[in-house]
């Protein structure tokens, strides 16, 4: 609930700043899953003119092993602030560009662990998306996929979002790895994002 409320506040700010009643919302990677969950609520979706999901974490290829998932579930109840490693600590998963891989590796703010509570909520978001009825996302949605994505299952993600949008999905697959903005020439990515 807090995550959804936080996005409500961000949309409130965008509406106030733009003077428009509806805004465009873009969610990248895990943020794509987050934006899709937010858009499931028709009251919230009514505030959107468009939704863009960039390599969204709706159906990931990279997952936690079963024993770690069990430990997270237990800790979410009794030790919710216990931290666990995120299975995305290899910069090569994000980009094929050596300079950008080094940028990720050297980033002192790079997230390498998350709390049990956060990981449990992320799993609840997965279930919410999987159980939502067909056509639950009523906003015209653009899905941008990377053809060499090692984090996201492109085919399963597209199938899931096609169902969730009830046919309001426009899919564009671009050359690149997961973090499309890290391609040597991200022009096609930026053009597809605003199209």
C-alpha cells in the first residue's frame, strides 16, 4: 500500500506541475512491474494518458533459489528488515557496453541487497499481476523490450501484458541488453519511449 501511495503522490506532483489532468507514466525494470501494479486500479489508471513499460520485471528470467525464497518469506514475518542479496549483482546482466558495466560496478549507490519485507512485497506484486483479470490495465500501454535481455523473459512478459491490457499493448523490441539507455547509441530507445 505504501508503494502505491508513494506513486499516487508522484502523479499528484506531475499533475500539479504540468497543469494537466492526466500524465504519462514510464516504469523501467522493477519500476515497470511497480507501474503496472499501480495501473491495475481503474481510479489510478484514469489519471494516466499513457503507460510505458521498459524491460519490466513482470516475468523475470533471473530469480532467487527456492531455499532463499523460503528464508525471505519467514523473515518477512519475524525479521522484516533482514537484508538479502539481490540476484542481479553482475553488471553484465544489464549492458553489453564495457564502459557502462564499469559505471554500474563502480556506483557507490548500487543496490545489492534488499529487505525481506521489500522482497516479499515484490513477490506479492508478481501474484497481483498474475491474478489480475484480462483487460485490467485500461491505459494504452507501450512495452519496450531489449532483444538481448538476460534479466527479463521477453516472450512471457509480452504475453502477460497483452492479456492484462486486453489488446491495448504496443510492443517495440530494440537491439540491446536490459538497460536500453546504456546502449552506445540510445537514440532508438528514446524515440520509442516518447512515440
